[in-house]
C-alpha cells in the first residue's frame, strides 16, 4: 500500500486533461481508453516535511460520457445531466499508509486500504467548473467520511499544430470526520509509547485547503503531456497533530509530469 493518499485534485487534473485533449478527432468507438504514466514528487506521507519521487501509471476508461474510471479517481457514473449540471454516484479507493514507509511513522501503525462509495455534483460552464463530492469508507481503513470541494478555471495560453495549450488553476478544500483525522494524525496510548510522541485525539472539520496549477499540452493527435504543481496547507486538528508539529510540516507540495496516450 502507498504511504500517502494522493490529493484527489492533483491527479484529478490529469484525468481532466486527458479527457479533454488526448482523444482522436473522430473516435470510432463510444469507448475511450487512455494509458500513460509519469513521475510525481509528493510528501513521504500526509503531513510529512520530507518528499519522494514516485513513478505512477495512468489509466482512464470512459464510455459515452456516462461512466468513467481512473486509477486515481475511482469510478463515477454520470447518472443525471441537465444543462451544465451533472450528478451521480462514485466509488473511490484510498491506499492507506504504512509505518515502514518512513522512520517518522514508526510506532504509529498502518492505515489499511479504504473503499469509499459516495456521490458527486458538478457544474461546468465555459472555462469554469465546480465540483462537490462526499464519500465514506466501508472497508475499515480510515473508517470515516470525506467532503471535497474543487473548482477550476481553464484557459488557453498558446496554440500548437496539435491544438491549444491549456492552463488550469484549481483551488480545493477537504473536510473530514474525526475518524479520518484519527487514522492519519491521531496518537493513541499504544502509539505514544511506541513512537515517543505525545498522545493526541483529533476531531473532524476542515483538514486541508490548497491550489493546483496544471499545464496541458497536446503532442500529436493522441498524446497529451501534463505538468502539475500543487500546494496544500493542513489546518485545524490535522495541523495541530504532534505527527505534523514535531516530525512533519503543514505545508504540502506536489509536482510532476505525466504523458497520456489515447488508444481509442
């Protein structure tokens, strides 16, 4: 399992990019498949002051603008669409956290994988979009609920022979229940003894806010190159955790480059 639950808005930007640009001009099938990969610099874990480079695959499958699935964003069904508004159910996956991934996590235990069914609502018009998504773990990983707010403004900044180069700015915020914060930022009595950190029992609320900037450039008819820069700031009970105050940082930076290729 990964030691860091990647912010949805970061790799969600990649899903947006490939869905927008890495498509054949006249697809022969209502089924669309994109594959690719890239490198992403992320914190070692959520709240870490250190970082690492991760090589990650990318896979996106959609059918007739009704069902979409990606490695990072899970599965979404566009159940209802009216004008600029879309609503539907989702299922997402969080790969948890392992204490062996960082010496700063030693003694704090693992957070198992989470399966998070939920629902989303999205408004999109012209260069602007906004999305709200709520989900809850049913697999016993973090065991809590998450509410995510995400907006984007996307504008063309250049033109190539393959199409426009787009720049997207995406502010975002995450609200969580106490169970989520306790899984990733809490320190119970056993963990305090094993790790040397003081005991800490956080509540829920606003966990993180930030902004991500994405540059999206088509290369040929089927290939898209995506550059990502992201900043997130832990806040509230998450930022007050001794995991963050004594061993980490509330400032979370992400950067990466991905390439996606549309098979059909």
